[in-house]
C-alpha cells in the first residue's frame, strides 16, 4: 500500500533554515557539476546527513516533485536471476526502464546503473527504494541523478 502525501506552499521565512540550505546546496551543485556533496554542504554550512535527509523532499515552487527520469546505481552479488528480480520490482511500479548498464563483476559484485522514466510511478521513489532494499543479494541502491 502506497504512502499518502500532502503538499503545502509555505513561505521559506517560517521554515527551519535547513530547508533553505538544502535548496542552496542543490542550486550550488547544479551550477557547478564538479562539486562533491561534501564540498557543497561545507560551503553552505549544513551536514551531509541533513542534505541527504531532505534533498528528495524540498523543491522550489514550480519544480515538478517527481522528475521524469531517475538514474539508480545498484551493487549486487553476481547471482543468476538477481538483476531480473531488481528489474521486476522496478517494472512493478509502472516505470519505464530506459537503459541498463552493468559492469563486469569484480570479487563477485557487479555495479548496475538503470535509468527509468517515472512520470507514471505508482508510489513515491522512496517506496520503490524500500522495496528494492528487500531483495536478497542487493547490497546497495542509490539515486545518482534525477531530471
């Protein structure tokens, strides 16, 4: 069962500073692709954990809450059928898989990058990530880009 969300328009002057700082980090990183998250949060004055906690939940007015394309990075054990299980979970959320790139497994672990189109996703992206994390053999899942 999917989560239900409510959205509000709130003047940033009444919000805790962390939300404005998260937006500043996102804007800084968009303006300078060479910056790492650590460099950007250090310049703005918030912790990496605060940035990661709120980055997918704070957007300027007019920016689509859900982007149209999300790129995931997975590390998974080199087991027959495991990538198929991951792709089945993704497809079960009504997202369209655009690309799949897999490295040659090293020490029994492969890195897979999957780009998906999420305009029709059934739930929020974090619900999809929670489902993916339940797959035995999937070591990590991260969003590396969102458009």
